[in-house]
C-alpha cells in the first residue's frame, strides 16, 4: 500500500512509519522540519500548507499531529479538518492519532473520561481539544476517516509486544484491569487497521491485551 504519514517527526508517527515499512508498504513522510523518521520518501511542508495534489494517490493518510501549547489546542481540529478536506470525495482513508480523554466511561455514553473526578486537571485542555476534533470529524460523511484513541496510559518507551485489544467508544481495560498501551503496540494496531481497511467514520481504541 501507498501510505502518507503527516507530522511524521512525532514519536508515534516515527513508530507507525517503522511498523509500516517493516511490512513492505511504501511510506512518505510529511513534516515541517527535516526528516527524523525512517521514511526514505519525505516532503518538508507544514500540515496546513498541504494540498490535494500532495496527498493524491495514497491509499491512506495518517496524521500524528500533536501539540502541548495551550494557545495552539484548536489546531487539533484545524489540522484534522484540513486533511479531511483534502481526502474528501476520494478513496483515500484518513487515520487520526487521537486522544483517550474523550472515551466514554459508561454504556450510555453520557460521561467521558475527561469529565471524571480523578482525571488530571493539567491534561484536561489537551483531552478536550482532542475531543473537539473528533466531534468535528463525526459531522463529516464526505471523507473516509478513522479516529484511533490510545489507552488512558499511553507509554512512550514501552515494549513492542505485538499484542493489543481493539475497543470502541468506551474505555477498555486489559486482562490485568488496566488502560495502558505502548507507543510501539499502538503503531502495530494502527498498521493492522490500515491494512484491514474497516471502521470507516468510526472512533476505535487500542489497549494492551
């Protein structure tokens, strides 16, 4: 498959690229600074400057966009909507590396994780920004998007076990009763989802098995 990874210098993006390359896929990275990933094909360009021509012909586009500056939180929605605009009306699927805070903690889907009493206040703006981007995507049927939430504990330097459990809109726990996944196992799950091609216009989640 021919796959583009946008914001390719991010840590999750780099692992997604590594995983896809190990499976024989053709990967092109896009980032605003010099290439730091294993992608041999690379375009240095800001995500909001990308055009339909830049993404034409790809089977899938992965956005690993992330930001921590509170003043830039609206860019989660801006970037995902821009990419959705670029793939709208085409067969190219858009995969968003999302957040866990907007996962529901009840079967009625009335309470999201970021609304629970124990949710860390310092992460609330980030979680809500991710959630706003997801809400904006839900309103679109013209683009084939898939929003992929990690577990609540997203471990940067965790091991690649190659094992994970697929969840949906609700917070899913591992066999050990934890909501945790490593960046590396998230990359495995993302690659599997791209190869399978399902879950169009859905939010799904990945957790350690």
